[in-house]
C-alpha cells in the first residue's frame, strides 16, 4: 500500500466551461517559460484544466480530433503557435499550428503528449495535463487489438449498448505516468495472464479519476482532523486492487458482475486507510462510504455505484467506486 494524497499585459482567459470533461484547477506556473519573453508572453493551464478535484492530469481525445485544452495566456495569444511532443520524446510532432482559442487538434498517432507553445524560436512545454490520444474502439477486431486480447463487449452484439470510446495504448515506460495526482496508469492495467504482451490497452474514463480524487480529498479534510501535518490535512493511504478489466478477464473473476463497469474504465476497487491507523478495516469502509455519498451529493454528475466488500472471504476490505451515472449500492 502506498501513501498518497496530496507582466504589463492583462491575462486573457482562453478557456471554455464545456470540454471533454468539465475541469477546474488553479492555474499552475509554467515549468519552462519563454526565456526572452517571460514578462510579455506566458501561458499556463487555466482554472478548468484539471477536473473538479483539481487533480486530474489527463485530457482525452481520438486521433486527429479537436480537443479542448484550456489555457490562461498573459500577452497576445495571436503571436503563439503550438505543437505536441510525445511524453518520452522532446521532438515536436507535426507542423506548428496557429493558436486559435482553447481548441486544439490532437495528434494523429495514439500516445501520450505534452502541449508545446511556440513564439518564434522560443518553446514552452506544458507538462500538465497530459493529452492521451486513444486508439478508437473500432480498431478492436475479433476481440483483440494489436495482439492484446480484450474480448467482446455487449456493444459488439447490441449496437445501442454502452462502449468505451477508445483505449489507451500502454507501453512499459508508461506505467508510472500519473493520470491524476494520486493514481498512475499502471493502477488501471488489467491483471490478467498477458503479462508479457506489450503494448497493453486500457479503457479509462476521467470521471472515475475525478471521483476518487474528490473522495480522497473529502477523507483528508474530515477524517481525524487532529492529525494535521504542518497545518494541512494528513495524507491518506490508498491501494488500487482493480482498475480496468478486459471483458475476457472479467469473466474469469469470481463474483464479478456481468458487464461490470470495470470493463468501461469508469470503476475501481480501492482499499483506503481512511482513519490513518495503518490498517484497512470496517471502520475505514464506513468513512469511505460517507465520503462517496458526500461527493455524489456535491457533484451529482459523478453519481454511480458503490460496493462494500467486507465479508471474511476478503483478506483486506475494499470499496468498489464507479461513475456509471446512476446511483447503486451493495455489499459483497
């Protein structure tokens, strides 16, 4: 279990309240400002770039699609252009494009990218949030994608049924990529028998990232407030038991629901030490359940399922949390 949680020009807000996910986060100072123009042209992710939790570190797009990437620009934005650069490569991808608001064109190749702003020969790399360009769902053929076995969804037979929009292509070097402040991409990879198959593919919905981060924040703010560290809420220990499950793997999991939300990337099973005593017990489950209810009350758009797995057949109690869009509660 690992411990987690925790110039002369006028700023022109280049953002929209509507995007792939509705985001809100205080603007962050850019890590690599324009060397010669720091006092005249500068940019950073805007208030709605990091989720309601202010902790989501991915934005999602399909290849070549438009994606909103809200920016706050000090200076004249018409003087800027942009490129994308792969997370593990400093070279720019594609030709520079003029900056024309908060909407950008995603790269044509799936992967993980940073936004690069250009002013002449000066470059400013925005390390957060990362743009995740997905492999479209339609590229899955006969239950597999590029040699990785996924299985079949109900949507493969019932056209009107829910399906993931696409899949993240995951290489070994991507496992430690933070998808939110306290969650890594590796937390959502399916625990199946394809350990040596690369790349792997993951369905992931930013709604579950936002919801878990809000739950952690709620626990940190309210549970045992006497345990403050330098005046701030204490850290909360979290372990992700299960994130994304391919439909093929979900069928092999005992007691798993058919058509589980894990298959759609908007669910996770987590063990949380909510009271900070170094153990995960029924007491923690009660605190987590309370936090989930409070988050859903404050953010009805994140409503979903919650299952408390507390029977003796589980060595460590854990909580299923999802953002399916309708409220559901159960015990296992």
